C-alpha cells in the first residue's frame, strides 16, 4: 500500500513533489466533501495531515508466548489457530473466541464481539500475529482489543500508535493519506522555526521529526520528536497568555487604595479572625486594587479554605470608594446564599447588598457603595453596571474563559478576581490562567480537617441510613445528594429518596427545577434546624454553607465526577465537628480516588489522568483540544521552560 510511486494513479504527485501548503484535494482520493470534513477537524492543507499525530503510544513487547509477567502489557505474540468458536450472549450479542497455540507450547485466546462472520476467517493451523493487551482470566490468557495481522506482516515497530478519529472520515483512509503525505512530501519546503534558547537539543530536521511521530523505530525516538512538538504547542499557548497579560496591564483601571483605618473597619465586618493565608491574600488584593493597571488575580483554595471572606474584604475596598462590585456565582442557590450571609455581615454598613439572578431580577442602584451577587444573568445585555470596579468570579471552573471576558467588557476596565476550588493542576493553571497572578490559600480555618470519604456498596444502603440516624441523634445535619430529580419517581432520584427518608427523619428537598422562593425556604428550614436532612441534586454542590452539617450521603456516587464529589464532601465538617462523606453505589475509579486521598491537587491530577484535560476544562474554551503532542501533566518541565522562553522573548521585544 505504501509505495505508490509506480503504477499509482496519474494524479498522484511524484516523491518529494507534494508541497506542504497544497490543498488536500491534491491527494488521490480526497474530494471536496472529504476535504470539508477534514477541514472541520482543523486539517486544511497537506502539511496539516503530517501534523495530525497519533494520540496513544505504548511500547509493544514481542513475546514467544503469554506469561504472568506480561499481564497488563501491550504484547505481540505469534501463534497458530488452535480452535475457533462462536457463542451467543444475552441480547443476541455474538462472541467469537479464537484460541492460538504458541511455539513455546502455551495458548492464549482473542475475543471479538458482534462480528459472528469472523470465525470463518480463522482456519485451524493458520499462523497469525496478534497485538493487544494481555489479561489473565483464571488460568487462561486473553488478548484484549486484539489486532490480528497476517504472519508475514511487517509490524509497525515496538510502538503502538492510535490516530484520533475525524468525524465522517474512515480511519484506514485517513492513515493511508497520512502515509502518502509522509512519502511524497517536499520536506525541503517545510520551514520549522528555530527552537528557543535552552531547548535547542530538541532540534531535528522536519523529515526526521515527522517520521519519528508517525513511524518511530522505538519509544525513545518518538519521545524526542514528541517533546519537540510539545514545546511548539506550549510556546503558542504561552504567547497567547502573555498577549492577554500585556493587554490587561496596559489597560488603565480606576485605583482603589485603602487607608489603615478603612482596613480595620473592613476586617471588623468579617465575623471571624482571618487565617494567615487569608490575611496575605487580602493584603495582596488591596495592593493590586490600589493600582497601577487592572488587577487580574486567580485565588485558588480547596473547598472550605475560606475564599468568600477574602473576596468580600477585597470588595469592600472598592465599596469604600463608592464603587460597584459584581460577585458572580455559578448557581442561583450559591448566589442566594452568599447574598444572605454577606448581607448579615454588612448590616448597617451603608453598603447596598443586592441579589440579581434569573428568578430574582432587580435594578442595580446607580451610585454609592454596592455589592451585587448574581449568576450569569448579571451578564445579560440588559443589565447595566455603572461604576463597576471589580468583578469576582466564584468557582471559575464552571464558567468559560469567554464568559469571564464578557463580564469584564461590561464595565469600564474593572479589576478581576477569579476564585476556584477545583484544584487545577499547576501545569494547566499556568497555561489557562497564566494571564492572572495566582494566590493560593493552603491553610484551613481552625478546627476544619479535610473530610474523609467511605464507599458503601449499593446493597448496603441500610448502613448509610443507619449512619444518617446516628448523625442526627448526635445533633448533626445531613445532606443527601442524588444524581437526578427523578420526577417520574425513579429509583435514586431526589423525590424517591426524599419519600423514603421522610418516613424516618425531619427532611426537606431541593432541586434546580423548583421555584427560587421554595428552594430558599427549604434551605432555611434546614439551616435553622427545623429539618435534619436535606435531599437534593448537585445544586447542593457549590458553596452551600451550613456549619452543623456533619454527614453527606451521595447516592449513585459513581455517576458523579471527581471534582463534583470533592466539592460535595466540602459541604460538611464546616463547623466544630468533623465531617464524613458516604459514597454509595459502585466503586468506580473516581469513587476510589476520592476515598484514597483528601488532597485536592492529587485528585485533580487523578481526574485529568482519567478523563483527559479536554473534558475537564471544556475543550473549546480551554483551547486544550488543539494539543496533539503536549501532555499537560507529564510535560510540566517543558511548560515551564517554554514559558520562560516566551517571557524572555517578550522582554527582548519591549
Ligand atoms: P470556600 O473556600 O470553599 O469558598 P468558604 O468561604 O465558604 O470556603 O468558607 C468556608 C467556611 O469557613 C464558612 O463557613 C466560613 O464562614 C468559614 N470560615 C472562613 N474563614 C474562616 C476563619 N478564618 N475562621 C473561621 N471560620 C472561617
Ligand atoms: Mg466558595
């Protein structure tokens, strides 16, 4: 297939004659429809195909036969077909099992689902090469996700490659075109910019690099080329981050200096003594708000480290000079709650505290010291914000970068404070929020230990109910979180669980589809101790703050993501007593991770490893979907070096 030079179609270019910027339709077999599909995946020119790198690389181990030491590894084994069977599984699913006998006398099986016709492709005695992950099932060895090649095949070396899919384009075709490009490309026309200082060791010719990405001889060769392209991606990322930072620094914003007497008055409004970390953060924010330039700060701190108080202290320095502060929360419930607690802090202070959400519209006063809590409804075009001096975005992970920008553009260059509890791995934070200055709260308020989580199998639900009873008996309050409202009365839905628990406990429920007034009433009943148990959907996830809550039970925990589960457990143990989370359902990897550690940063990395960065951050918004070679976790060191290089260049330019 690979050699197309002779006997190929007349329209195919000669070796070395394919210009990098030629349109895709220059390739045999690519018509306008396919070209359009490829274009929507970002592949527009011939060279883009060369840059369409395979995603997964694993070292493949050649073996004469399966053995225990190879279990879990990607292997390539040759064997002769020993037996072929076809079985029908429930639901009319076909399973073809081919047993191979190896030269060393051992055997292994390869299984194929839903392809009953495959059986006849495996005549007894015929030899094949089988690639896949080796698993042990009892005493038998099975190769999972097998890829079977003719024994004469020239296997692809010791690295296994997988290309990402392009919607509407067959994988084999795509690979065929990539092969064609690699064979025919005019490499001399490829201009690779020089590597920045300090990273020159990654330089190679374009031909060496591209072949190493697609047809590596070994892992080391591939890794070297991958790093080269990873650096290029990191450089592009940081260039845009630096551009954003410079444009922010150039913007002139109103300055809000505070004098010592005002500082005293502000701190006196917070009903507790700040931790040292909180104090440092507040000091820094005050300093930045005093100018020059527009402030851009990312405040990171695990659930319960007390970000709200820091934000309010910062906000008050703006209010002290008759400014308007918009405090953006990701859910109505959270906005309502911030509004309620902060209103109490500021009673009689002269600061006008208001709530503005979809179900709670009100006009924003046009002058004087104002602190407005709201959801994204605040961003709608009809809301005007005269004198907007500071925008606070809580739980940033729920907002896209674009939304953040929309709000910033509303005001006259407001300062920006972004807060997040989703511990973003340092690498990602660097790249995503690199335009912001990061401040981290590590310390927790006194007496607030991290919340341990325990898995409870579905069959042991009664154990969870007994724990609820025990917590209530000791004067604690209990959250029960369900994955759905369950309006049809589904098992595990809020309504059904509520009905069951209401027989035994003083119990209320909340979900996103109820009226705001009813939701507030339910939360108030719970907060004031009329109810001991509050059942709800993940509207409870962020920020609901009830100090006496000691236990949270998550129904079907395996249906939630790591970040959500970690947030949820942060709802309890906020008072003097320790909190506990019971995660009911199947023990998924995510549930296991939450039970294993309380360290938010470790969890974030686990999350990223399980899901991939794109999903964690919303691919489109984060721009991480574009990454082909860079691995935001493994490449921390490369990211740092690329950032330093970009900064050094920036300094050189200005
Ligand atoms: P998060 O960082 O998760 O947003 P919050 O701001 O909601 O945390 O604070 C968590 C809880 O800790 C709240 O009940 C808050 O009132 C309390 N808190 C915050 N800072 C302190 C402190 N320095 N001392 C005592 N309690 C505090
Ligand atoms: Mg919070």
